[in-house]
């Protein structure tokens, strides 16, 4: 019974995670140019953000906060989520590409 509950919980988490993902913007070339990276790396950052950050809390839309906020918050979140520096950088790039103007 315990493993059935675990499978149910994991399934529910995956459904919830992907249900929230469509609200996140899908990067385009203008976003890549604005952030100085590629569309492909922004897409990877989007996926990492949804999986790594969404597993602990509700996802915040990138445009709700400034570049400064995202850059200051990421080191703390990187440690909590146990993600690498390169993963944190990809997530940060995704978030700042459409961050709120300062």
C-alpha cells in the first residue's frame, strides 16, 4: 500500500508541475537577444525552473520580479534545491529574460 501512495503522490506532483508550466513564457529569439544567450538555453532553463523550483513551491512568473531580485535570490535557492552552478545560471537566464523593469 505504501508504494501505491508514493506512486499516486508522484503522479499528482508531475501533473501539477506540468499544469503550471504553460503559464510560463516560452522563450523566443528576442528573449535570447535580451539576455545574451540562446533560445535553446532559455528552454533548458525553463524546464529546470519548472522541475527544480516547482517541486518545492509555486512557480513565480519571471515578470513579477526584477533582474536584481532573481540574481540575489538564486544562490539561496540553488543551495536549497541542490542544483549545480550551471543549472542555476540557466534558470537565472530564463527568469531575467522577461523580468520586470527595474
